[in-house]
């Protein structure tokens, strides 16, 4: 059974806040849910499926959120695989809708990571109870350190330069300048990135995403129902998900989950790389974008540093990428998969204003969750404003 | 106990599955495991082979030598036990036997660390109970 064209994103909403010390996580989630339902022309009473997870949420947090909103859904999914979770939730919701388990799924996220001062990238890595943790945590891995080790190896194998990494951050800032909601909008240069302090070599401060507060939600429903709603449907054409880990000590660390999830998503959507008008790729760090584009097959392994140069990933380039400014410049409330979906929906509907990609019909969304240098997930979606 | 009270970094939790490996480290012996049925090597230690689920395991004594597969010099870590010792080098070392293990590179300046550098194990007795396998440039 193919999901292609059967399910659509009918509503999408990004909470405008970047710092919300007077709001709770559930409040940001509820405000985001209201925004996405308004966008779709639906009400909370139309929701019969719920997907959520979060950095500030407990093990059974989805139950707490159902309690908070007095929801009694027929379908729940709190798959927690890091920042990619909401991208995976979208595929799970689509499968559930296509299978008749539910009709309209709310996927929602909120976080007060910044106002609560979570040191997500540079604190000790959370956890500690799993077998793998016993052989890692004593040595002081951090999230940024895990990605930095990928960058170091990529530079060693392929000659990727700090300037090439920095270019990803420079373009993100150019896009943020065209996004009124973005947190950092002042232009930066490659020199600024290289002059920012080293956090974990070879990654400088400006190679790293920010920590903000924020929230967002999307509403997913059957294509048939979406066609009768307020906004132009954003159809799901294909999806894939994958994990990579230390592989009993034998891992090739430059082979990331995107290679598998991307291949599945392209096969299932029946589209090719040249059909992609927009790529929304999780930019936790500049290196994440380069290795993700390689693993998704947009260029050969090792060519990512050159590939992103020359304006190619600008909103008016050959492969527009992260047109909202990404986690590097717009927002990053701990987990960013949600905002990849929302910007893709805005672009496919032609709502992106000054940064609108011309003739944007097919978008690829790829979330990375966890740590590239130890364990991570990848979730890929191919979305379109055409049913296929 | 006074020594353990001063040591602020995370310590491994020992259980019946991993205790032989940690006890060997305390004797300053670094082991890998190999499946007796399918020959797959593995690091970290576990009770069953992940390739074939066999419980039959041979313990292979590592020669403690390898080379740096990748690394990062950590300049920022807010966690207690690390923030006092910045910068430090986090690395994957590829052992001669083939497995890659996360570790620290010690006894050298961070700027001397490069991918491919030959290294040798250093047994760091961090508490009276726990020894960690770290690495330094090979003589
Ligand atoms: Zn085996």
C-alpha cells in the first residue's frame, strides 16, 4: 500500500515567540495547536489523533498533554527519537489515517528550553541508564562534540574546510534577514563565523544552532478532507525513517541515517532529486547540513562542502535550503523537526513572502535526531502541493 | 571513599552483564568480545552477539594499540567534573583489533592530536572501583 497523495498537512502554525519566560511548555503547545487548527479551519473537536514528545516532557508526557487539553484521541504516538520526532510523527499519522485508525491528527511541540536555560548542546549528555552510556559518559561527550567529531573526520577524508562549514551559517543568516520572526537577522560573514569562539573543534559558536523557546503544530488529515478545508493541501508523497549507532564498534560515522531514510522516501514518492524545489534539512550544526545532503544523495560523499557553495542553497539558488533561517538563525527550541515541516508548508502554499521560492512544488524535509557521533535517527518526507 | 567524593564525572553502572569487563580493566587489561559462532567482533561488551544472538563469547585481549579515528577538542562543557578540566580531547580510537571506542586522549597537548596518530592505552584508576581506558600518543 502506498501512502502517496492520500494524506495532507491541512494546517501549520509556528509560534512567534523566541523567549517566553512567563509561559509554560503546555501553554506554548496549546497556543500552537490553536494556531494550526485555525489555519486549517478546524477546531479542537475535530482532532482524533495526537502526536507529541519534547525535551521538557516526561516519559508519559503525552498523557499529561491529553489531560491538559481534555483530549480523548483514538490514536496517540509519542515516538521520541530526538529532534526528528515530529517528521516521523507525520509519517506515522499518515499511515494511521490511511489505515482508518483516525481521521485528523494534531502534531504539536513546545519548549521553554531558553528561558529554563537548558544547556542542550554543551551540558553533559542526558541519560545514563543504557548499556552504551556506560562506555561513553565517563569521557565527557557533548552534543556539539559528537557532531564535531563527524566534522573533523569529514575534513580529514575530503578536505572540507572551515570556510565551507561557515558558508552554511552565512546563508542561514541571509534567509533569516527575510524572516521577520527569526531571532538573529543581522548579516554575518564567513570571517565572523571563523572568528567566533571555538566550542568543540572544529565547530565555532556560529557553526552551532541557538537555543530558543518556541512551539509549533501541524494538522494532518486525509487528502479528501483536506481539499475541503481553508488552505491548499500539502500532500505527503513519500516517507522514510532510519537509525544509526555505534554498530558494535564498526560504524562508518560518515554513513548517516539520511542515506536509508532518504532512499526510502524518494522511492516511495516516485520523485527524483532534480524534482526537489526546496530542502528543509535539520541544521543543528553546519556540518549536519553538509553530511545530510551527501547522504540524501544530492551530491557524492565528500562533495558536500563544495556543493553548498556558490549560492546554490540560497532561496533563489539551485537547491533552496532552510529558507526560514533554520536553527542556526531563526529558532531552535531544543527539537527542530516541527519547524522544518512548517516552513515547507508555507513555501508549498506560496506564503513565504520575501523569501518565497519560485515555482515551489516539491519539498524534501529531513530531520536528524540525537547525536551523529554516537546514535541518531533520520526521518525524511517528500511533500508537494500536487497530489502526485 | 574520600577519593570517590572528589571525582565528579559520571561513573559506569556495573551489572552482571558488564562486570567482568570492568574488573578486567581494573587489572589493567582491555578486552574485546568475539562471537564463537559467527566470529563477529564487538565493542562494548554484551551478553549476546548482535549479529546472530549467540550467547557463546570469547574474550579477546587487546594489545592496547590503535590510531585516532576522529576527535574533538572540547572547550565548553557545563557538566560538573568536566567544566573544571577544559579543554579536553574526546576521541574515537580504532584499535588494532578493529573496534572503534570512545575515549579521551591524555598526556599530550590538544594541538598535537591528529587523525591517524598512533596511540596506546593508559589505564586511569579514577576511583578505587573503576578504571577507565584512555589513550596517549604511542611511544
Ligand atoms: Zn554471532
